[in-house]
C-alpha cells in the first residue's frame, strides 16, 4: 500500500465518496445520498465543507469531510470519516483525522467536534474517536431514534 | 393587533426574514445572511426547512424555521425563531413555537431540539425556552467561541 492524502475533491469524487460510505456497511441509503450531496455542494460552492481523500496508488480508499461551525469562532466539526472495508485497520482513518486536525489548527481552530450514535453497532466508531483522544462532551437522548442517542465528542486542538 | 400565522413562505420572505432577524439586535451579519439563505434554499428545494410566519394585518412580525433532523426518526430542530422588537412580549414567539410543536407532532415527531448561547445576552432567550417547557439536554463548552457555550434544549412532544 502506498497511501497519499490529498486536500481537495474533484468531479469524480461525489460518486466515489458514495461508494466508500456504502462499502463500510454503516449507513442508510439516506445517509449515502447526503454524503454524496455534501461533496456535490462543496464542488459548487467551496469553503463550507472541506475534504481529505486518502488514495492507494490513485485509488480512493477513504475520506474525511469537515468544516467550520457556522457563526462560531474557532470551532470545527468532522462531518464524515469513512474508509473502505478492505483498507480498514491500516491507520488510514487515523491519518485522515490527523490531516483534519492539522488543517483546523493551521486556520486557528481551537476545537473539533464529532458526533456518532450510542448503539452497539457504532461501538468501533466510538472506540476509534476515543483512541484518537476525543472525549465525550454530551449525549443527546433519543436524538437519532428512540433508544438511539447522539454521542458528541470533542477534542481541544 | 390581529395576528395570523401562515405555514409557508413566499419569494418576498427571505428579505423580510433578514429584516426581522436584524431588528432583534441579537445576531451578527453572518447570521442574518444565513437566516436569509435558509429561506432562499427552502423556496428552491422545499421540505428540509419549514417555516411559520406571524403577520399583523399582513405585515410580518415574526417567524420560526424548523425541520426534521436528517437521518433521524422523529427528531426535529427549531433552527430560528425571531420576533420584531416592537412586537415582542405579545405572545407571538409562544404562538410560533406552539405552531411548530403542533406541526412536528402531526408528522410523528417525538422530540424538538433547539440551541442557543450560554452568554448573558441570551438569558432572555433561554428563559423563553424554559417557560415553554424546554429542558437543558447538554452544554457544549466553547462551542461558539471561547467562553461562549452552546446550550441545547429539548422537549418531548
């Protein structure tokens, strides 16, 4: 594997991102569409949603999408991070999150937030954020559905 | 005063909404623009952002903007609520929030979330939500800026 991380997206990426997110098996069709639409809107109107794409020999293996929280000073949110199943457990997720954190720091960001679900299915996701030194900032009960809470993590940068 | 509440917006409303939000004196220019853009995007692509507008003899006096939280089941968020200064303390805010709650209930919504700031400036806003039976679900420290936390309220419907 020869992983390179680029800090931009191209017109091919919305469909590639859809496929990466689908491949993880973690998301609903609605969420896949939303992930693609974020990329489409970022191509149309750059600035609000920013991307890193990890490639193995020019093949996209994972990506992260983040952005400044509107009307905040120094707060950013990691909206999406996903790695193709066949490429997981190789440090690509961690490399992507490191890229996001560095980029946020260099534009004066002080805090990065990321949300996920409280369900068992997302235990590996929560473990990943905790391994990356994110701490639980809040839990919004029944946010996604009855019994499916939103867990909000934060990391000071 | 003869207040009527309509559940739709027209092409004139984005500018009217900008003026209402500006008149409150609570929001930055960035936020005014964002409030207007939400209305523009709702006219272009109905469904994601929903509105109620309170009118006194056909003059808009306040509005509320809410929507289903994407990829959730039964969770909604109140994104904006604002009443012209000269019309405040007349129950218009409460009438608007009641309209939102009824609409959310009728499409099967179980929970309404709303966020505001922890600063002294927003004490009347927090008091308003608390009067309307919203309870604090979480506080995200330094979310808007250092020392300016996000207070997230929720109300089961």
